[in-house]
């Protein structure tokens, strides 16, 4: 047996770490490689670096990487020379990654789709597996996660990382024993440059001006003062002449001012209900055209909201790397990585809440019927036209300190030790809190309609009179969110060469992952009016119109649109409200947390992997591995102890809490995970692969958090809450892959990959009814029933409240306030011992679900000779029989994230010009099985976006650049069971960047 792969086709292995990500990835370079570093990497044995050492052994040449074509060639070679199915993106040059956003780079890889936030890519779905089940590494190390938008998730937010210091992105779609667990869809390794990758001193700096058109399409109270903002970046590396030490520094700072406008049914759709039941009473038989009948399901909107959000973001990244090689067989690395992402958001909105009283409506046909036009009769015109404001400020910091030592003990044995401590922390960046809202209203709303016949839902309001009923503050909510993830990891790895063409990879390690998520909520439930309208000067409120902010969404030109509303400066109105009420403590965040969940996962693991090259007629390579891992889970939660329910306004019931207490629960699990990779060279330019591997995806933190937490706001029908299950086992996936690859030209290839995943222990959401703390509710109590007997309708909560206040004021639990401007009584009615016990719908998780999915990936990369033109195209098809049934009532389990996608990228490059045009498309997919109202699906509609990148080389050192993002001005839209059941319709807009980069 000889070693065929060690000596053939090695030109393709030479690209900047494309040989499967050694611990010191070879960055794009134009100087001589460090001889000491080369000695550690060479001598016939591939380096022991990260788990991603799939390159054939042998001397590694270095290729100058300077442009798009070479970047694509490098990515091709990464794919070609790895075990299993691997794709990646390699930097074009020093400090020049192809995209400014890493997630937007990843979406160009077949099978990878992205979720967008504030117009940028943030999280990734791979092969239909959502963001929580993809593992993200930084230089082979597990990274913690933190995101206040998802307090308990595991999804990594790529928006926190700038791209300037990144040399490679590697996407490992099949598993190996060496690979850390946690990535069912994929393991994504983010690789940064190392100074000892080459001798000498080199650096580059870059500047950009970013113009975001979305900032111009906003009301003045939320709009930033400037739409053009700066970006700066720099990278510097130097080594000693003898190659024994190296220093690398990179830093970047980016500002962006943007906006987005949303039309939404933000509180979800109420239902579904069957047409033949009609026991809810929202569709009177005399008021509905083509009223849903029989088994047809229908739903009605809870509210309709138009919001306008202005966002400022500042992102700072930096990395310091120190390397020392005291002898040629030992290289040590100490590195520190820092990132900070600050986001400030100002929002104004206008909305109407439906009361589910007398109505008229027209409907689509079944089996699921949606309202085309839904109108509620409100007389007199005294309901609220809500005009709210928000002020949000958050900060996320990521820090990682790591040490690595790589030692070649002898010609056949290499050993490596690696340890790091990494944290990710998200918190409020304002003394007011992280998420703060004020509700204001004019109580002059009459008949109210919602038209869902087009993409844009149209709100119509009759009787609005802001002069008769001036705007006043109603309720408020100030939240303080906190999340922190910590990873402490130590691992020892080795590679032993056996015979001429085999090696044994082995390793063991321990990882401790901590997660803490906490939240305080300071809510004033005075939605009927916190103070008098006369307390608020009219100068606080500024007239605005709705229509112009949604001009790209079909239907916004409807003449029936309620077009006039008022915006305001959040802090000015907050200060007036605090003064008018005499309770300033209500208008800032609390300093203590109401909810506090803490989870610790301690894992120990070891693995063996045997790699062999086979000198057969068609050369083959196999990698057979086994990984054992044991995890202990400990979860502690601060549980607010509820003590009563108070009815404070027409349709809102406050759950009141006493002193919270901590509860602790635990769990444990272990897994034995085999993997097999096989590939064969059918001929020098053709390769076939087959892989089998078992992987796990750990549950979300809210799924394993101990303690039962009730939501602070209940409704007539009861309350809601959630609890975790620390004994939950991870999802286990058996993965099968088969691929054919044809490398028919130097920089061109075509491939087709088939994959199948069999998922077990999937933790889907489920709900059950409970009566925690035995809380009594006024609904159905003595006073409530007495009001019904005296003529109030069961759904007429205004009548019921007026009756109780006017006939039982001062009775136990009944505290009457002054009548409001419409003559309705205000105050609170608290449940008493004689009243019914409230039901709460508790959401939890359990290992009861199974699923499978399969798919195909098609890839083409073609360079048209020496013309400078090139093309990339890929298409991914994903299928699973486990889909959401829109015609079924109740909780369901379905796989979120499944969607087909394709990418089409055209490039042109010569000595002066570099042009790339990319169209990225993702099909409709299920985002969630719950909306804000309960067990209802949320679908994200198909979305495509056109981006352009143009570079011009003024000299060998100076490059000018232009980028245009979302040039098609695409909108995003989500809906429920039918397209008419809109959840969110969002208008964004294009953004443009011009810049320059100088390489020293």
C-alpha cells in the first residue's frame, strides 16, 4: 500500500488554508511562508490543528490569492480535498472578505439560507435545519450565543462579527468524530488570520461610506439625522526575521443608520374556529357574506398595527494574536477576540384593537377561510385609536481568550493542546431599559375595518376626531433584558501516522457551557387613560401620514386607508407622563429581575478516527470514527410567585406577583456517535462520496430551564406561561449523504449531493392547561354573573365593568376610580376566594417527536476561459413529510425552516475591474408553529434580493469599491394559515457603500 493522495494534485491544496483549516490557516499571501511553521505542518503528516484536517499529507505549496476568481478556486479546492461534504468561502486578499456580512456570504453556499434582521443577514438555516441546531466555531472553538431578541436560543448571530479579519468560512455538512457536537444542519468554522502563516510585515486599511436609503423613509421623530455613515477597518501583521514570533492586530468600526416600516397583526390571529360551531359570536349570521360554514376553519385579527422604526447601529470588532515558536517543532498561539454591537431603535406606531363585538365581513373560501374585509360596529365613536412609541437600546459584547500549543513530537506523531474562555453578553444600553414602550390614544374611534385583500392590510376608521378627543398617555411598559453565554473548553488532540497511508486521529476534552437569561417587566396597565388628556400639550404630538411609508407594498394606495396619525418624541412624553402621574418609578426599568434562568451543561468527550488511503484502481479514501460524549445539565430558575389577578381595563387582566423564589432541576444524557466517510476518484477529474454520521442538537435553553413562569397579562379566557424540562434529551440525527463531483476545468466544477436526515427526540412545543398558584379570576364570578343577568352581553366587558363598579364599589376586591372621558368607570376588580380559579395555558417541551427530511443540492461553477467572466449557480431542494396542517386545530409539530433556495452569481474580473452580481432567493418556509395568539403557523413568504459589488484597482495597492444591497427594493412578508392572514409586511429599501482599501 502506498500513499497516492500525498503526491498527486497538490496544486489544489495550496490555497490559504483550503486544505481543511489547520490550526494556523494559511492566509492569502504574497510573501514567503514561515519555515518553522512549514516544518510543523509538513513531513508527510497533516497538522493536528482543528477537527478539520482533511487535506492529504505532503508538502503544501502556497498560491497568491488576490481576487474573486482565485477566491472561488480556493473554495473549490476546500470542497474537493476534504473528507465528507464541505463547502466554504475564502478571502480574496488581505482584509478583503467577499461580503461585509458573514451571513450574507454563507447564503451563497448551497443548502444555506439566512434569516434577516434590520435588513442584514443574521442567522443561518442549513439543509432545512434551523439556526438553533447549527454549531458555530471560531478557529475550531465552540462559541457562546447571546441575543435579547431570542433570550433563550442557541442560534449564533453573525451580525455581531465584521468580516475584515476573516480569512475563511467553512461549512461542514457531514459529521466526523473530530467535529464538536451540536450541529445537525452543519458545523460552521470561522477562521481568522495568523501572523506566522508568512514572514514579514503586511497590513491594509479600509474606509467606507454607507448610505442607507431606508433612513429617509421615516417620520421625523424616529429618523436619524444622517443617512450616510462611516466604516473603518485595518489589519496589521508582523513577524521576526527568523520566524520565531509574530504579532497580528485587526480592528474595525462600523456605523449604520436605517429604518423599516411594518404593517402587522402583531398580536396574532384569534382562532381557529369551526364554521358550524359559532359559539364565539364574532360572525353574526346576518352580518357576514359567504360566512364560513360546516368544518371550514376561520380566524379573526386581534389588532392591526402600522409601525415605523428608526435604527442606529455601531459595531466594533478587534483581534490581537501573539505567536511564539521557540523551536521549529513547537508553535504556541495566544489570541484575544472582541466584538461589540450596539443597536438603538426609536419607534412610533398607530393601531386599532378589535373588541369582537357586532361585525360585518366577507370571506375567502375554505377549507381555511380568511376575512377579506372585517368590520366592527362601534357606537358611539369612543374606542381608542392607539398611537404608541418605543425606545429600545441594547448592547452585545463577545469576548474570547484562547491559547493553543502545537507540537510535533516526532516524524509520525503530532500533539495539540487548546483552551479558551469565551463569553457573549447582551444587555440594556440605556438607563430606561432594553425594551420600552408608551401607549397613547385618542378615544374617538368608531366603526373599524381591516381589508386583507392585498399584500398590504388596510385599516379604516370612522369618526376619528383628535380635536374632540386629544391624545393622551394610556399605558406603559419598561423591560430590562439580560442574557449571557459562557464557554470554557479544554481539549487535547493528536495525530499518529500509521503505515504509509494511514493515520489515527484521537482526542479528549471537556466543555462547560453556561447560559443566563433574565428579564424584568415594569408595566402600567392603565390603557384606559393614565392621566387626563389636558396634561399633554398638543405641541408634543406631530401630524404624519401612513401611506407614503409603504409605497412598495401592493394595496397601500387604497383610498380607504386611515392615513392620519401623530408621532411623538418618546422621552419628552415619558417625562410629562411621569410628572402628571407623580409616579416616575413607573417610567423606567426596574433594577431587579423578575425572571432569571440559569443553566450549566458540563460535557466530557473522547474520540478516535482512522483515516486511510487505498491504492486501488480507482484511488479511495476512508475515514472511520467514533465519538463518545457525556453531558450533565443543571438548571436553576427564579420563579415569580403569583398571588392574584386584577381586572384593570376592558380586556386585560394583570397577574400580580409577590417575592420570587429559585427552583433547581437537573438532567443528564450520553451519546455514542459513529461516522464513516468514503470517497473515490472515478478518474482524475471526477469524485464520488458517501457518508454516514450521527449527530446531536442540544435543546434550546428555554426548553431546559427549570421553573414555571406565568406571563404578566391575562385575558378573559385565562392566562399563559411557560416552563422548561432540564431532563430533555438532545435531538439525534442519523445522516446519510451521497455526492458526485466533476472538476472539469481548473476553476470550474459541477456537483450534485443527495442527503437524508432521520431525526429523533425532537422537542416540539406543546401546551397544557394548569391552575398554578390557584389564582382566582373575576371572570365568571358572582359580580360578573350578576351583570350578565342584568342584561350585559357575555362579550361586552365594558358593560360588565360599569355594572360592577356602579353597584359594588367598595366591595372586597372592587376599587373604583374616576369615570373616563367617555363616561365609563375605571378601576380594578380583583378575583376573590369565591370566584373561579383561572386556567393558564402553559407551554413546555418534551421528547415525543420524530421527523425526517431529504434533499438535493446542485452546484455549478464555471469560468469562461481567460475572458474574465464566470458564473456560480446552485439550487437546493429540501423536503419533509412532517409539515404543518393548516386545516387542523390545536398544537402541532412541524419542522420550521424547510425551504428551497437558489443562488445565481455572475462575475467579471481583469487587472483593473472586479464585478460580482448576485441574486439570492429563498422559498416560503414555516418559521414557527405559534404566533402571538397561540398555536397558529407563521410562514415567511418567498424572498429574493439582488446585490452588486464592483471593485477597481487604481494601483496594486489601492482599490476602490462600490456595493449595492437589495437593489430590487424587495419587501418581506409573513402570514398565517392563508396569505390573507398577514402577520408582518415589512418595507426596507436599498443601501449603497463606496469605499477604498489600501494595502501596505
